[in-house]
C-alpha cells in the first residue's frame, strides 16, 4: 500500500537534513578596522555575503601585519593591498593577482606647513618629509625620482623621515611635510587645532603619480581551482554591493564599522568623515580594474631611476575573469 507523506512530516524530514555549509572566506585588511574598509563590513552586516553562500571572516590589519606575508603563509584567501606593494611582492616571487579594484582614485597626499616655503613640488629640496614605509613608500620614491629630487638628505634633495602612523612629526615641527590620506590623517591634523589655511597639500592624483590603492589580491595558483574562482566571484559581487551601499549611505556605513571595531579606538565623527571621503575614492568603480589605471601605476613605479620599485612591466598581475563573472 502506498504511503503519502503529509506536509508536516515532510517538513520534519527536511528539517532533519544538514544545511549546506557556507564557503569560508578569510579577508585580510591592510589596516585596522575603519571606514577605509566600510564596504566589506556593510556586506557582512547586511547579509550580502550570506546571500552568496559565504561565511566571511574579516581580519583587521595593523602596523605589524603585512597582507602579502599573511596570504603567503595561508592565513587569508584574499587580501586588501596597494598595487605598488603587490607588484613589488610579485616581482620578488610572491605571485599576487588583482581580481578586483573597488578604489578608483588615490587618497594619498603630502600635507605641508604653508609657512616653510613650499608652494610647489619643485620646492621640496632642502626640506624634511615624513614618509610611511612597509611598502607604502613606493609611490613617494617614484614621485621623487620623477621630479629628479634625491632622497639622500643632500642640499639638492630631501631628507626622508620614517613616519609612524600618526601626524606627530608635523604637529611637532619635526617634518615640514608628512604623508596623509585624504580620509584619515589629514582630518587628524585638523582635529589637532590646525586650520586648513595653515596647510598646503599635494595630492598624488593631481600630480599624475597616483598609484592604485586597496585592490583585492589572491595567489595566482588558486585561480586554477574552479571552486576557488566561483567563491571569489561571489565574494567580489557581494563586496561591491556593500561598497555601493556604503557610498549611498555613508553615515549608516560608518555606524556599521564602529559596531565592528573591537578596539573601541574609533570615534563616530571621525568615521563618518572618513566614510564620506572614502566614497569619493570608490565612486566610478564597479569593481573591475581599469587597464589605463593599471598602466599608469606601472609607469609610475618603473620611473624609479637607479632604484625603481619594479624593474620590468609585470605579466599576469591582474585578471578580469572574477570581476566579469561577478558583474555580468
């Protein structure tokens, strides 16, 4: 005799089956939890990753964390990194590949006191400039080589101060200029009581030496695995959904970032301002790397005189395979 399964019984059977496990993704950030990475936190908070069947863990960075080292050691599936550092690592044997580029524009600039005699880049010689290292110095060194300005501390060159990740060297007059991001350290200088008319800024974007920042990178060998490619496709699609939501809702996005800041070091005012500035940098990007932006970055890095960041144009350093699949 045939037996029929009632709706209630069927529900019990289905409920007893194990749920399909979400694919795990570990994302290593370039820096600490802040609005610079707002799109990823929004995607996590709004369930965009979950909708794509992903279980994403966002790993904050810090001064002692180098994303290329983390991914090389198997600690992450995908990392946020600046292209100069990624291309330098690739040339040294770590085959990083850019799979998406949420940031269209650069936020990097030099911020100088307006009373030290610097009105244009040609006035830099004879001055002390604060520079970030650990891979962040590459755009600066390429810029100085483009200008023909030595960085050896000579009378015809500049003295480079290895700058920590704060603005103290400028505030304490240890340096005439320091490295700042439009969305972070520049605001810190203003928060310290300095007025904008006391400063002069030089944006790398305006000087024609901007290099791409905050791209998503994976190891080249992993792109041979169809399952990994599928996972990254879903990850990029959800991440860009998060970024566009953050652009349109900067205050809400800043609040989400604060909710994820385990350190408690961030403030609402600073994160709201940062998210507003970050939105200007992600605007115009759908996540796909613009080849023209890539070529400009490579040209800038090759313009290093006797000490270029990279010695030859890279091959295979980026792909549209992931972003095309994610966006179409």
